[in-house]
């Protein structure tokens, strides 16, 4: 209820916290488990992350990009993808979830 297809939800991580299992459980509870993708960012994952977001926007999938702090060089591109959600017509079921350790390089 508190999320929408145009605004990502961001988990700012603290030591020992991993929201993945909670998201999987939520996806299962609302019938989105088969349309939920999780990807831990890091070296070489940016093209797959971009693909998941673009597919999610079209098909109404949920996309969870974990550890955004490990891919700070890709954050300007992610920011542009999120900006595009404001002018596009994303599928109403699409959700983008992000997690990051607190860092100055993460565009909140």
C-alpha cells in the first residue's frame, strides 16, 4: 500500500540486517513470488540490473537490487532509470527495491 510503480523503496542497511527474506515472504503473500527478482550488485552486475529493471517496468515484476554501495559507479545510471519512471507508464505492479549501506555516494 505504501509503495508505487514510480518510486523505489530503499533499505538503508545496518550491520547484520538483510531484508531479502522479508521481501521474498511479502512477494509470496501478495502473489508476486514468481515475478520477483533479486540481484546483489557488484562488479559486472550493472547490465543485468538494467535488464531486470526494464523488464520489470514492462511486465510488472518486482526487482530487488541489494548492496547498491558496491556499485557506486553505476548509481548515476540507476538514478536516470528511476527518473524515466516519472515520464513512462510503468506497469502498475512494478516495484523497485534497493538496499545500501550508508554512504555518501548513494543518491537518496
